C-alpha cells in the first residue's frame, strides 16, 4: 500500500521512517501509519466517528 506523497506526512522514530495520513468523510475519520522501510507494511489503523 503506497501513500500519495502530497497527502501524507513523513515521521522518523528511532531511525525508522514512517508515513502517516488522516482520511475523513461523512462516516468518520481514519488514521493510517505505514513503514517506508518495509515495503509499506501497515502498522496502525484507527477508525472512529467524527
């Protein structure tokens, strides 16, 4: 899973690179975090009602 570069932000934690993005729509909000180093492995997905 690849994130669009313009809609995601890069963070570095303990020398590991991640990308995160928030998606929102009528039904709620979703936070996604993936690893840039391990072929886009999804690390966290949180969904909730806005």
